[in-house]
């Protein structure tokens, strides 16, 4: 059985678990992070970056959450989630990479300050800058959703929506000022109609 290593509060772990459930892959989750240190030699032997998630699929070990999602969709021939046609696949992967490289960095300071209440993230100017940049990036997503009128990469749900759906939920749930972005609001409502979104886009997770 596939093994997913990570703690349930991690947004990156949740995207992998959601992908597994979307595909219908049986898995067992092993708790790492939080109360179980990712600096343990046992874990570092699997991922020297000391980050979750990690999967063990038989003898195959893989880390980096977006890569894991791609691997699972490809292995189980889910071309609805990750198209096989090159241009359509590239569009999905473009937005997956954008989530990791462009959207994630701006929110980190504000999220750790306003949600996690981490005392290392208490500088008001840095919080303000983080919120402003986060909102600016979300405006880019707004324009994309205005164009597609449905999901991030086009008319159909894809892996990009698993990643960005969780990111949108985090943006909406963080106590901060936000612009009115109606395309994102409509997108969020579409995602809420999917039962698995309700499971993973929540602050209460088993």
C-alpha cells in the first residue's frame, strides 16, 4: 500500500491526500512533523530536506508535493487530472508551478504572523508587505479565472485546482484585508460542491 508521510495540518500533505482520494488510491498516512521530528535520521534518509510530504510506493521514494501529485495522476492514468496532450498538460503544470514559485512565497510571513501566531513573524511592516503581495498574486489568479470561467487551467477540474483550491481557502481564511475578487469567489463555491474539497479545505482535520 502507498504510504504518505506527513502531518495533517500541512497544506502540502493535504494536496497529496486529496489527490490520492480523487484518484481512489488506497494509502496509509504516517505521522511526521509536529510532534515527530523530521530531523530524525530515519526521515532524513528519505528526504534530506526534512520536509513533508514524502511517499513510499513500494521501493520507490518521492518528495516534493507537486511532483508527487503529478506522479500519482500519471501512474494511475488520470488524464482528466493531468492531460496527456502536451499543450493541455503544460497549462495544468504551468499553474501548478506558479502556485509553488509565485503564490507560496508571498503569503508565508503574513500566514505565520496572523494564523500561526509565530513570534518570529511580528514585524508590522513585513506583515503589511506580505499581505499586499499575496493579494497582488491572487489578482493574477482572478484574471485567469475570468478568462476560463470555470477552473484554473480551463473548463475542467485538474490537479491545478487541488493545489490552488487549497491556496484559495488559506487566503480566504486568513484574518487580513482582501480585495473583492468575484471570479475567485465563484471558483471557491464551485470547489465547495466537491465532497473532497470539504474534507481537505478545513482547519479541522482528522
